[in-house]
C-alpha cells in the first residue's frame, strides 16, 4: 500500500503572504516606496546582502512590525526611491516579494541563498587568520577549503572564473603587496598537503612514500616480536582449555 504523500519527504507548503500584515510594516513600506498599495510596494525591494549582526552597535532590537529581533537586521533597498529600510527575516520571507521573484516561494529562496552567502563569507574572513599561522589545524583547513569552494565554485585553478578569484581576494582584503599571504592562500586551496599542520596524525599524510614504507616495516617487525614473545603461549595458539593443558602436563610428569 502506498504511503500518504507526507511520508515521502514532501516539502512543506510555503506559507503565503498573510492578508493582514502588521501596520508597522505596511507604514514603513508605503512611506519609502513609489506605490500606493501594499501589494504594489511589497514588490519594489531588493536585498543586496545588507546585514547587521546582533553585536553591532547599529542593531535594532525590533522590526517595524513590532517583533523582537535577536539574530540580525536585514537591509532592503528600493531602487526606485533609493531608500533603505531595516526588516526582520520573518517579514521579508512572508510579506516582501523581492525583485526578480515571481512567487513568494521564489522570493524566500533568493533571500535564504543570500543570507547563506553572507554567513559563508563571514566565516571565511574569520578563519583566514588561522590559515596564516605557522601550523594550521587540519579541521580549520578543511573548513576553510570547503567554504572557499562554495564561494569560487571550484578548487581547480584551471576552471576558476577570474572575476570570482578577484572577488575572493577582495573578501580577504589581499592586495598585490600581500605576496606571502597570497602564496599561503594558494597552498591552502590548491596544495593543502604542503601546509604544515598542528595535528601530528594528519601531518603523517604529507610524509614521503619512502618514510611511510619504513615506518610500516618497523611496525611489522615489532608486531612479529610481540607475537613470538607474548602470543605463542596464549590460547590463540593452544585452543585446548586450561584444564586440558594442565592434565596433559600432569600426564607427562607422571610418565
């Protein structure tokens, strides 16, 4: 019997715009837009990545709708009036139809992708100083490379778009004068095995094949020695029980 649709991982229906948005939101949209109705003005706005974190002194604790904001403020711009307003994410996702979106679901997806990119870029900037340390933690290295791949689209320099690379350098505030830092960046992205690691176990991955073979040989010799001295008298090599061995030894003694 086929399971109901909800058990097949169906996506939860997107909540449509509420018919009665709070008056504070309606007022700020009307006051900063060219249209004269809520349906018109909610379509005039763009989100270009304007973001104010909760620890920023410019952070507003309440959305114009009256809801308390705890994570971030988001800045929307109206290309027609040139004005900017601050809204919370809930109002943007439920009521604003961002430029380029045909439906509320499209608008929400645009907003979510841009917010994800903002957080990714912030994490890249935060991790970059760790990449410049004499020895880098492997976990931080892999995290940085994963975020960089998302930003650049690839970690293959032959297929990397020049404009994305320049944007990446600008994000990390790297200039032509920062030659050592740019070399470390290329090593991190394109030759991670050459980057010294803090983690000793991970660092073994970068050792030469000859060194690895030598260590394996030492380990095998040590293993054979342990088998000879400690395992040869164990029950692994003498499957009979302790009582049987004792009886066998006793018979030999009487004989």
